[in-house]
C-alpha cells in the first residue's frame, strides 16, 4: 500500500431501522445540520435519479485537526442495504455504506478506501499518515454520536422530549484565523520532522562519503 493510501472500516450500531438510516445517510444536504462537526458545506452538483443513483455532491469538510478538505463524490450504486460512492478531490477512492438490521438495532459498516491527494497529506504522508488516520477516526466517532442524536429527534414522542435532546457536536477551530494558524502549525511540525529525518540520514551517510574505502576489507 502506498504511503498516501488509506483503508478504514468503521462500525456503528444504532437503534433504528435500515429504512430510517438509509434516508438519513442518503440525504447529503442534511449532513450540515445533523453532522456539523465534519460537514461545513454541502452542494448537490447533479441530482441523479430519484433513488440517488448518479448524484454528484461537492463537499467542504474537516475533522478535529485544523485543516479542511474539498472533495466530491458520485453515487455509483444504490442497494436496499446501503450505497456505494466514488470520491475525488483532496482524496480519491471509494466508500461503501452497508446497513444490517439486527432486531431493533442497525449495524452500520463504512468501508472507505482512498488515496490522500491534498499536498500536505501527500508530500508529508510518512509523517501525516497516523495524524490523518486519527483525524478520520475522530470524525467517524462524531458521526455515530450525531446520528444517534438525529434518530432521537426523529423518535421524540413530544415537544418536551425533543427540546431535551442536545445539539450535535460542533466543529472545533471554527474561526478562519484559528484554522489558518492551526494549518500553519501542522505544516511547520511536518517540515521540522522532515528536516530532522533528512539530517539523521545525512549524518549516517557522511562518514561513507568522506571515506568511501572504509568498508572495504583490509588485505595483508
């Protein structure tokens, strides 16, 4: 697997039905409302068929870390138990949502296989890979939390019950200034680590460059 390649498998479990989960996750324009910690802006570029097949969506997203991602996806398959999308932009790849009814619960599986193409993630992939992975896991954990809150709102039996449900988690680093400062800090840390790695390898190779015969066997 290339250093900028990622394969994530996420498991959620919510009290609901496959039909409810399909409607919520299949409605891209609602993502900003119930999953705002990740989805900052969503636009439907092409509506596709009534089922959602062929729909093209443009996204502006982020995680906990102070960098943002711009990417698009097209829905390439719609099934009774989920759907598949193909993504391009700051990362390229495909995602498969699968929903499994288990009594009153739904097991949700998201299989996400991508290549990170954003320059910060691609050029510093050997440093950024664990950071990007942790950022993804944070975003998906917030997604499960937010989905449970959205389902609680859907199932609320009264106005009083509805108002007691908390708002979904909000995005950190909402200020553009903080985003810029944070992104600069991440880039600076990556550049510093790269500098020390290069220095380390250069130091190990220096004696050999100064005396290329040092490793030759000594003959008597």
